[in-house]
């Protein structure tokens, strides 16, 4: 039966997973829209006043966002066309710091938009710097962004090199109907059990679904042979620990057929399909390191090929490349796990799980050789 420490560990892991998913979806939101405005050749200054520590930190964060979006950032207000002005001061009524930020047209000092919000600490303030910058700059007049000329050749290259950091989640769904004892464990749920020579069941250990984090990295070489279609040989490696003490490295060698949609100059939305060959290995000296079934014909074996799909959203960053956010789904299917507690619970031999993998990636793609329009 699982100890209290194991339950706490699982609970913390799930909470961590939820937080990571929320952060990645926030990145998806901000990356998708932040660079949509055509910002080239627009001079921008940033000014702040108030608590010095907060001012310098937020000023730096806004400069990073402005440079990444292609604005010409200057410290000289007179040389800028627009200015971001903000103040940070403590609000006694709210017992929090108050942040007030405005986008100002320098020529006539007219305020285009003003926003304010409260934050508890510097970390919370900086977390929203990207979103605040987008909300400010999205209020620029249309005639300003329309006059800027932007080179969109970054999305029409013959060849791309893609490198990303990945954080995937392996979902193992317990197939209760395949557990041979067919009866709930004490306290609910289904589990492993101990069966004596007479067939009597005297101990049951509850089992549940598993969510396993899989941090990793990926590299791909994408060949865009048509304006609306490309193919990418892709390599991914991650680390997992579905069973405590069993650290396994998982490699996926895949081919992705991609369909870039170029509705916007600064953004490319690319749905794709995946066909992958999985390779699993461990540096453990234990010969019995593989947790999934690979050799017993009486149970489903770990598949030789995996299929799925995903969507990538890339936004121009730099001269010939783009920052991208990627969400993918892989269906692995029935993947029974060895019963590693057979000394205590001798049934079943394999624990039936159905597996799929949900992956999140953020990375950079760099293109070479312009294609003809």
C-alpha cells in the first residue's frame, strides 16, 4: 500500500504539472500576439519613476521585449516617436505596490492608453512584463504600423534548423477493467494484490493513473519543398521516472509532415503530423530496467512506431528565423508495466495502462536559402 510520502509526492508532481501547463499556455498567448504588430523603424523610449529597484527591473524587462519585437529603443525621448512611461509606488489601502503605465506620443505628449495593476513582489511584476508590453503596443494607430516595411523572407526559406527545450507529460491511464481481481481495493480504486496458493486474496495495494513529467530537448532539420508544405526529420530525447528508482531515457526519431499557414507576415501557424520510432535506454546496471512489456506475447508490447500530430506557432525573431511554441500529441496505446512489487503483491504480472504523451516546446528556428515567391 502506498505510503503517505508517496501520495504527497504524487500530489506535488501533479501541482507542478498544472503550473507548468499554465505557464506554457501563457507563453503561447503572448508569443502568438506579441510580435503581430509590424514594429520595424518605430523609435521607442522607456521612462520610469518610483521605487528604484522595481523601476530598473521593469525598465530592463520592457527593453528586452521592445528589442525582441523589433522596435528601435533609445534613451533619448526627443529621438523617439513613442514613449512608455510608468510609475511604481506602494498603495497603503491595498497593501501592495501599484504599477501605472502609459503609452505616450512624444510629438504632442498625448496619452494613447493608460493601464494600472497591483502586484505583491518583483517576481509577480516581471511575470506580466511581456503581456503588458503587448497590450500597450497593440494600441498603436494602424497607419503607424502599416507604414513600416518588414522583410518576411524568414518564413520562405528552403532549409530550417530547429532547436527547442521540451517539457512533456506521459499520461498512464489505468485500465481497471483489465485487472483480474475485478474488485475495488480498500478505500476505492483498483490495485495489485497478493494471492496465496489456495487462491485467496489477503492484501490489496490501490493503483491509480499516473502523470509523469518528461523534460528534454529536440533538434530538427526542416526542408520546405513547397510554400505550403515541408518535411522535418526530428530527434527528441527526454528523461522519465514512471516508477520510483527507474530513471529511463526516451528517444524519439520522427518524421514530421508540416503545413505552414502564412496568413500574417510576422506569424506562421503550422499544423503537422508525426510518425515516430521510439528508442528507450538506461545507464542502470540492472538488466531489468525497462518498465514496459517488450517480450511477453501474452500482453501488449511497447509499440515499434508511434503516431500523432501537433501545431507550431512561430513568430519572427532576428533576421532569418523565428521563436516558436509547439504543442504535440502522441498516442502510444496499451503499454503494460511490470509489477515491480511482486515480492509483496504477486498479482498481476503486468499492470495494464493506456498511454499518451502531451508535449510542450519552446525554441528557435533559423532559416537558410530564400525560396522564390
